[in-house]
């Protein structure tokens, strides 16, 4: 190829990318309008909520994907989980690739968390409200903005390919899950039933966050999780605390002593066998984080750099307790108490190994001969990305062009357990965890919101990544 031909091709590629970005800008009002309509559907996937709303949400997403005109098939599916419980509806769309072209799978979820205390919301939970640059409402960011991110990127890519008479050779699959917030219990069944449609060279999971509204992040590590219910039994019956207090080892006393042993004097996890991961972390001011999370005493727990503590060290939290309320309390020694234990596991450690270490430790530490019972165990594997993979470089380049700044490789203290299932089913796929959230999103909390500027840039980044696959595949096919 001559130098003049190379220059012409480069100019053509630049024009294509520029037109793609312009198309996304023009389409933002429509994208925001559809996001608002999706937020209006209270698609809480928890068992106690109306399943019909999740079905409505799935049908809305299906219709949006059908209207792109890109897919050979778009269907809503629903399966039972391994325990025979009915799952929630998810949407599968698929477009076959041209021979030799890669396939990309786009994942997000359309279900949302419960509203929580509606009195703490500044506007109605399911009535999308724009204040400043943010759209407020449950699920506005987590993860209905992720759903619209995929759809808007695909629509822009479709239109610019048509305008430039450019082929769209890549395969595209979309999986919009309906129960991520309820544990992805039938996720594996979806993968098994649709293995051929979902198998891909690249998997983009749009369910993470960004360091700020100005800086994009590509998530390369996730902590795993271990959760279980722990019941402590120390007496055969309840007794008067005045008559037998001081000699009877009541269950609340046993539990208090037992749980206190999980942490050292700094608040760090003190359980042998729960490991930390070693990797560089960016600096983050400890006092700033204390202020951001509203630490009343202005102090944080643990030792080491802040990001190391939240990304790469284990953590244990007691998320629930069954005991008499203060209003209903009496002068009684409790024979039994039940709590929910939630642990975050450092990347690199198998979740099953961590679960065994934690439960073995509790058995060894229980005082006064009390009995322990463990049930409702759930584990999710941690995740580490091969940062040398080509897809990482390609996505970082797309983010750089879309956001105008260098992206950061980040980690998340939370867990996305289903990613381990993707790795297991599709070991050759490059998994890229992106997202639309930022530090002010407040996902799962009152006043959840989506920064619309972040959404715009996230759509551009994904569209540019897909354009790179399209143009690279087209060039390869022409060379053949």
C-alpha cells in the first residue's frame, strides 16, 4: 500500500470515528428519554416483590433491541435455578458474525435493588428526575444506564456503518439479566442453554464504576464473597436474667465474644487463612474517604493504603441479626441468636477455601461449649484480569479517545460473582468490566443517580471499541 493510500485510509477511519461520536451526541436526548422510561418500571428482583414488574422491564428491553434491527433473534427467557426456584426473565439477542470476524457479548442487568426507606429520597423513587447533570431514580445507574449504554452504542454504530457503506461483520450478542441484584441464581442456566449464542471473543460487562466523572476506569480486579447464616445456641431454654445472670452463658454473650474475635485492634480481619492480594494501588487520601463515607469519628479501620484495604484485603461484615428488638426486650437470657455473616475475599483466593477458613476459625473460637450451626452458604469467586491482553489495550484506547484523559486500571471491593461463571464457560474470551457509575452515584442507596455526562462518554467509549473491531475485521477480510 502506498503512502497516499495509507493516508487516505487513516483519514477515512478518523472521519468514521468522528461521525460516530457526533451521532452519539445527537442521540443523547432519545437515550435519556428511554432510560427514564425504563427507570419508571420498578423491576425489583427480590422474592418479596412483584415479579410482573421484572417481566415488564424485560419486555421493554427486548423491544429496544428489536428496534435496532441488528439481530437475527431477540427473546425473553426465564429458567429455574439449581434449587428449582423460578428465576427472573432475561433478554438474549444474537447476530452471527461474518466468517473470520470476532464476536462481542454485551452484558448488563435490568433488575434493581429495593427502594429502601422512601422517606430518605429527595424525589420519588421510580419517577426519574433530572437535577443538574444527574438523573435520579432507583436503577438509573445500576444498571439500567448500562442497558442503555449498550443499546445506544449499537444504534450509533449501525447508523454510521450505513452512512459510510461500511459492513458490520462482527458478531454481536447481548445478555440483559433480570436477577443480578438477587444473586444471579439462574445465570448458569442461561449460559448453558445459550452457550452458542453467548460464546464470544470479547465480553463487555457494563456494571462497574469510574474513579470520577472526569476519569474512566477499567476494572481489572474484584473481590469474591462468602456469606452464610450463623446460629449460636448456648442454653436449652430462656431464663430470668436476674436469677441466673452471671452464671448462664447466654447466646448473646457468646455471640458478642465470638464475633469480636474476627477483627484485631485496628479493625483488620484476624482470621488465619484469609489472604490479601499484592498489587500496586493509587494513592487516596484517608481523611477524604472518611469524610465521603460520613465516618462520625473521622477515623477508618484497617491498615495499609486505603485502596489496598478496599480492593485487595479481606473484609468481614455482620449484615443482619435476629434477636429481640429494644422495644420488645425483656430481662431474659437468650438461648439462641442468629446472624448473617458477609465476607469479601481478596482476588486470587478461591472462595471455597476462604469459606472453610472462616467457618473453621469460628468453630475453634466459640466459648463456653456453645453450639454453632451454619446454613444458607453462598460463595462468589474473585476475579483478576490479564492486563496484558489485547482487549485491555483496545478498550483503554477507546476510553482515552472518548473521555479525553488517560483511563485508570481499577479494582472494586464489591463482588460480581457471575463473572467467574463467564470465565468457566468461556475461558478464551477477554472479559472487560466497564461501567457508568461514579463516586456520587449511590447505587443501592437512597437518591441513586446517573451522571449524564459520564453516560455520554461511556457510550462513546464502547462504540469506539466496537468500531475498532468492525474496521479491523473489514480490513482483514479485504486483505484476504
